[in-house]
């Protein structure tokens, strides 16, 4: 701003000097004021003064108000908080709410505050009227603080402690979509469809994955060339590889729990073998190529990197090397060759 003032006065001085040169060393005040050139300079000066005033007003408006500072502090506190419990329910009937005790869910809940972007598209009253009651989340932290959050239309959020503000929060409805059953029942669909439609995925390391990962995983499984298998076949393969010194027995599995409207599906990946546990607890085993299963694992690895970058923490996904590898004989129980269920149900 100081540079702008300086340029303005230098320009004016140059213009006056030029006028002096053109009209003589000692022009009369009347002749100068009445000249068209002087009038042009006057108009230009008025224009510059107006611009300066607008810039000053703009600079003043950029300063955060007391309410804006309070809101920023409040959201920052949630984003950095350590939750110990989470309650998820329909806003118009919290009697049917679900209590969640999962570290990955807690991390996602605090992410709502980090993603919050103030919007002037709706007032709190307008967004509630347009989208209906929506979801209500209640966040409990380790210091007994309680945060209430209302979610409308999937991505619009109102924090009860900031009642005059509406925030756009990408994927804010994921917790409600994951843990609450459909009120009118979910339509029949295939297993892969339910995997792809899952709102959240949690792993054993405390990480979460969102619907884009669920969709990518379901698409990869659908694309893979695979054969129906069984636990018995997997165990026989691992024993044979161990005897032929091609492996160390049963590889350590990695499991991912897909949350789909109050139900869970579990994908467990070994090496070339993997199985999917349906909502009724039935497991179906498959065997695919090592390359295809590796690509499946990479989907989760890449999603975990993106998630960690967003939440600003580095979670340790590595298992303790000192842990003893469980043997296939002690961990795998006998079961029928294939757990039969219709994937179209």
C-alpha cells in the first residue's frame, strides 16, 4: 500500500512538472487550473484516490472478526482432539443411535473439522429445510468435552457451538452411511455391489479408507481372473510350498472391514489367496494371480498415504517383526471346501 501511495504522488509531480515545462517556468494559477491537461490530471487523481479507498476497505475486511477467530479456534480444537467415544444417529430420532468405539472412526470424525469450509450458500435454517433432519454426530473427548454435529445433504455441516454457520465438509455423511441401517431397508444387491457402496473401511492398524477406495477395490476384484477356492486348498498349497522351500507356510493375513449401512463385510488378503466374509458371516475363498493380488494391496497402500497426508499424522503400519508368525496348522480350522452363498443376494 505504501508503494502504491508513493507511485501516485510521483506521477502527480511528474505531471505538474510537465505542465510547467509546456506552459512556461512561471505559469499563472488561473491558467494552470483552467487548462484541459490539469482537468485530466484532476480526474485521474480522483480515480486513484477512489482505488486507494477501495483497497483500504478491502484490507480492513480481510481482518478476521471475533466470531471468525472463535470459529477457527473451535474447529482447530476438534481437529486436534483425542476422542474416546462417538455417537451416530438420525437427527430426528437419536434413541436409535449407534455408539462407536473405533480409533479409525475417531480420526475420521476429527477430520470433519479440518475439512470444514464456511459457505454462504445456505443459512442453518435453509439447509435444514432443504435437506431434512439428516444425521447427528456426538463426539466425546478425553477431557469430557462434547461436540454436536449435524450433517445435511451429505456434505453440509452445522456445529451446535457455531449455530450461525454452515460448513461444506466433503463426505461428512460417511459416518452415518456406514453405521446406521437404512430406515426402509437396503435393496438386494450383489456382494461386490455392497463392497463398492461401503462408506468407510477400517483396517487393523487403525487407518480408515473412504468410498473411493471401496469402489476401486470392488472394481479390481471384479476385474481379476480368479477361481473359487477354500481354506483347505489354501492350507495344502502353503504346506506344499513350505516343504518345497518356496514359502514359509501360512502368510500373515491383512484384513479390511467394510462398513455398509450398519453391516460389515470383511476382506482378508493372504498371498494369492483371499476371502470375503459376507454380512451373515459366511466366507468365500478365492485364488488369483500374484500380480492381481499385489495390485489389490497397492490400492490400500496408496489410499493410506493420501489419508495420512491429509490428517497430518504418520501412523505406523508396520507389524512388530518380533511377533511370531502363526503357523497354518494352529490358526486354520477345518471347514467345508467352499462356503456357499449366492453373490446376487
